């Protein structure tokens, strides 16, 4: 039986926190099991929220890298995932609006990619049979623009290699692409260019950049619009996926945006970078995958509530006579409730710390396996910590139903 200091000492010093810790630490095995359970619930919530971030944030690397101040996209496309373009003529109309300094077209497509290691060293690429078995199935996202115009992408590594894009059949390769596309970075250390095949067309990898793969794209390549036209025909340049608009110095972004919306047809939407990113994230989070991951977070929360409730309920049941004694000494139910809530909070914090540490390791493992950028954001850690505190409060409040029945007359 745990011994408590006398009533005056408690009343004058308000040391309910040591009392809560004494209750928990009295049985080391139960404390370890409870901490492990809370840690598991935290890992489950961290993993689900991390996967959701991988689904939403991982897809906006291109959006974050776009140049310009305003972005034009098709009004019929809820996401850049869809291959919905708009006429290049709309970009010319936008360039004529007051406040616009430049309008750069950006083309996005997907193409079959051949892993260079699958090409026989004895066989020239020109002799490669276009549909030879086993050579196709990998796809890359193709990003094309005119390297002579103001930069379409805010990626310093790409802007330093614009001259390479002017070479015939030259592309830059995303070093964070899936391994199934080939060990291009390692090969480039040995040679200045790596020949391979993309959409039945010979191309040469001349350099690297970093963007990262996504749930839908195994990798990225960047090429010039001229090479893009050689690959898909001159008419392909008449339909663009993105228009990057740069404002004149001193121009107000919202004012110019309003002018563009009034001038351009309803077929095209004018967005800021923030609006484009938010729209993309909302699209992916509303998809079945996003809903499932959100539900998984709720499941982790419920699991934590159940585990904490069982531990606290068992603790109250084992020490019901001590709680009844405190009631007889003059403690209110509210004071005893605070003791139980403090126990729950201690368990929550003790479980959160190892759960957070383990989740960071899981994130790094996911990055290694998928090559999709994923970092432990402070916002995710804060959300899980708040959920943990709410979880503790809920489980503690439910467990005190047993505490209310602690009547000194019945116990003794």
C-alpha cells in the first residue's frame, strides 16, 4: 500500500504531480506496458500522418519549384496529375496584360523510360528494337521549357545547366528518381553523358538535379521545348500544361491577378503559388488514399485512448481504498480527477518521446525505400503531441467513473 503525506502537507504544497508519479511508478511492469502502448499509438498516428504528407506534400515539389509570380493552369484540371492542357494562345493574351513582364510556357508529359543497364553494350541504341520485351514499363515525368527564356524553374542546379538543355536529345535526370530507372548518378561519375531510350527515341542524360519521385511518378527528366517538339511533334508546343508569369517590378500581385481573370477565358485559371499548392494538397487529401490515411490516424488515437483507459482504470481499482481515504481526508473529486489526469499526461509524454524518435527512423526508412521526400515536420509533431494530450484527457476522464464510486464507508 502506498503511503501518503498528511492532509495539511498536501493542501499547503499542492504536490499532486508527485502523487501521480508515485501511483504510476509503484508497478514498474505496468508502467512499461502502458508506455509501450502509448508509444505504439503515437507511432501509428505519426506513420499515417507521414504517409498522408508523402501523398500530399511529396506531389508538390514541382509546384514549389515553379518560377514566376502567378501560374496559369487549365480550369478543367483539379490537379497537374491529369494530362489536361490549355492553348498557348492564352499565354500570349496574358503577356499583353499590364504588369506582366514575361510569360513562360511549361510542358509536362509522361514517357516510357529504358533503364540504361538494360541496353546491351554490344548493341547500338540505333539498332534497338522499339518494343523489345522487358525494356518498357517504367515511366518518367517529362518537364520541358525554353532554356533561352527567363527561368521557368527556381532550381539553381537546373539553372546552372541550361546550356546542356540546348544540346540535341539532351535531358537532365532527377537523382532522387526510383532505382528501377537506373543508376544514372553513378554512371555519370564515369561518363559525361548516358545514352538511353525514352518513348522510342534516343536521348542522352547530360546532368542531374534533385526534385524527388511521387506516388504517381517514378522520376523526372527536364528537357528543352525544342527537344520536346522533336519527340512529340511541333503541334505539341501549341498546348501547354503550365504558364509561369513574372510580374513587372512594383506590380501588385493581386491587382494583376484580377486583371488576368477578367481578360482571360474561363478555360484557364490564374493562381498564386500558394493557391496552386493548396489546391493540389486538397485534391490528394480528398482522394480515397487520403481519406484512408486520415481514418488510420483516428484509429491510432482510439487505440491510445483504450490503452490508457485500461491502465488508469486498473490503477484506480488497485488503489481504490487509498483514493477513498483521501476523500475522507477532505479531498474533492475534482482534486482526485486532477491526479488521474496527471497520470495520463505523464504516460502520454513518456510514450510520445520514444514514439517520436521511432517515427523519425520510420520516415527515413520510407525515404530510402520510396525515394519520395519525407521529413518530420514540426507541424506533424505538434499535431500528434496535441492529439496525445487530448487522448490522455479523454481516457483519464472516462477512467474516473470508477473513482467516483470510491466511498470511504463502503471501502472500510
